[in-house]
């Protein structure tokens, strides 16, 4: 089972937009080998009180049992040090509650679309080979490539092994990052990268499309024939490996679309506009859904969902089964929709229609209050953090249905007011909060 890529703070993605003219970055400078000593962390309870050194010794034993050579363990050891700063960043990551149109406006900007098209031309042979072998269109690969690193310009600047082993010792996702640490050692062991070349994001991702080490081990391919799988410097390897991961890791369906902008009527059954609801395009056409210019949808049985990232008054998309690859790559709906939209633009689609009027968004504090009210009503919204995630959207839809509001999953001041009122009525008389 492919692990879901965990979400990195949106600020890291937005920083990439500052490199509009960047193409490929030069190979990362080899850092001086880190000191073998580091501030000793407090013994983690999830490791039966073992200190970091004892924990690390156990990880090394697991790596040897998994086939990693003692030579590789020795080469990597100077980099296997604990960094509390990495753990602090992981615990403190936040994703800004931006509107989709704002996020996509920055991340799917025309320059990134144009760069994607230029890279497809520049590396036409590798893209054509990847599409033939894996069935993934060049635009889909190029969109992820652009979003993740601006085509290699922003891959991160932190030692990967230190990030991985620090997150492995932390108790939040220890088992996952132990596996990622061992996978990183396997990358070294098979000769793809040296320990001092493994520089990436604070979260341990590597390369121009930001693979976690397990994905690197399982899906990286040598597309330039030099005997190494180099996702830091080889465009051909990046293209082939990304296609392999999308096709075989994320189960891409060859020859099928992924995301298209549509126009929805005002009387659409809004409760049906959800990624969990798939209907034939012919049925959506009967309900009045068209392409943005009014052209009818094909009268066929291709299953699709209607996606409204900002509710019924915002942009509307037809999301096909292949869109699941995007939500698996990154489970943020804003990111995944932006990635799918950027791919469609690189492939030649027109830009999104401009909205007739601004879409109202609840302020952060009110959205957080709404989440608290949803929790009191019995819903699991994940973190009460003022960010509209998938669980919060599902809970909002359920409450919209309950209160007789258009069930488009978009939180409104009207819904908040009704939930406040319902909470007040449920309180015993005279109770002061």
C-alpha cells in the first residue's frame, strides 16, 4: 500500500513561485560532514525509554537485517544525528487557509505553465518514452515537477539522513520514519546517491519531484542509462521515475482524463457534488452541467464527480477517477486541485473563468469555532485548526443538509449562525458559558 504523502506547510510551496525564471539548479554543494555529536534529546517514551544512541543502534540492526551493508552503515553514520529543530518544524507545520483561487493563482501561474511546456519540448524523448511505457501524459508529470521544486530549482537544503532519523526518534510517526531511514540507506547501498549528496526538504523528501525514500527505492528508474537513479540531477530519471510512481504507485488509468473545468447550474443537487459521488457524464449533462463555454458534456458512461473547492459560487471541476492520484500524492484538496488544474493548463486548457462575484470565506477564528461546534455535534473533523480539510468539508455538508442549506461543503456565516443557535437552545436554562 502506497503511503500518503504528508502535507508540507504551504509557505514552502509559495516560496517556489519566487523562482519564475529558474530552470535547473546546479548540483547541491557537498556539505562538510556533520559532527557525530548532537544535543541529546529526552528519552522518548515510545521507545521504552531508550535514548537516541540506543534507538539508532537498533535502527542500524534493522537496516542490516533488511540487506543494507555494513560499509553503507559506516558511511552514513556521521549523518545519522538527532536534530530537535527538525522535530519542532514537523510539530509546528501549518497550512494556510487560503482560497483555492488565491493558491492556484500563485502556484499555477502562467510562467509555471510555460516552463512546463518548455520542459516537455526540451526533454521530448524522455516524456514520450514515459508516456508509452507508463501511460502518464507529459503534462501530468510536468505539473508535479513544477509544483514540487520549480523543475529542480528548490529541492531543499537540509541533510536528509538527519531529518529522517530525527523524525524516526520522535513518537508521532516513528514506525513510518524508521522505514524511510532504512530506505534512504538502501538508496546509498545500491549506489544511487552518496550520503553527502542526500540534501532535501526538512521532511526527508528527495529530488526534483520530492520522493520520500521508500518511493525512491520502489519507483525510481535509471532513464538516462548511467547506472544510477539520480532524482537530484538527471531530468530523464526524474521524468521516468515520476511516471512510474504515478502509474504503479498511484494507479493512473491510461488514456483517461483527470480534471476539467465545468459550468454548473444553480439548481444542481448540491449534495451530489462530492468526490465520493461518481455518476456517468451523461447524467451530469442531464442535470445541466456543461463545459465553461456552454458546450454539452459527452453523452457517455465515463464516471466523474463534481468538485467545488469553494462551494457552489466558486470554480467547478469534473474530477475523473485519475484525480485520485492527485489526492493520494498530496491529501490537501487545495494542492491536489491546483496540481490537476496546472496539468490541464500545460496540456492546453484555457484558464479558469473569472468569478462573477467574490466568494465569502469565514475568518480563521470563525472557521475554528465552526469546527468546534461540529465536534460537539459528534463529527470527527481531525484537527480543530481553522483549516478546511476533507473531514471538515464532509461534516459541513452533513450539517448543511440537516439545516436545509445548499449542501456544497462550503462553510458560510449562515451555517455558523444556525449552529450557534442550535447550541444555545441545547444548553440548560440559565447556563452561562
